[in-house]
């Protein structure tokens, strides 16, 4: 006699489907090339006491580290990150809003 109990099927993987685009405009062209081209990676989320930040790096350097501004949307943060990565790749100008710059000590306190 066969058992009436069946093992439940495993849940199917969740997938996001993107809505078709009305145009072929690339919204974040620098990030798209940077990440999908295999040269780098980005991370978005909380970092220590910072509630929301976006960081872009390659295997050697951090190109940009941005802190989300009050009332800034995720799209706006990504657009700023796209521009910051472009500055780093084209002009070697690195943006770091997370780490405090090294401030020189006054000459009187040096030994």
C-alpha cells in the first residue's frame, strides 16, 4: 500500500523580471561597463555606523565610497556613484565620503 504522505516540492527560486524598456538609453553606463565588464564590483548597504553607503572598487583600489544623503533615492545614489567611478577611471580622482582624511597635526605637537 502506497503512503498518502508526499514530500513537499522544494520552493522554486524567486526571480525578478524587468519591465521592458521603452528606449535603449543606458542609465548608468559607467557602472554597467565597470561591473559587467568584469573589472570591478559595487556594494550598497550599511557599513558600520553608516546606514546606507555605496562603494565601488576593483581588485586594486577603492574608486568611490559615497554616503547616502538625506532624502536621496537609491537611483540618485547610483547616479552619483556612476559619475564618481567615471571620475576615478578617466581622471584618477577618487571620491571617499566614508573615511576621514588624514589631518596633519600642528607643528607644535610633532616630536
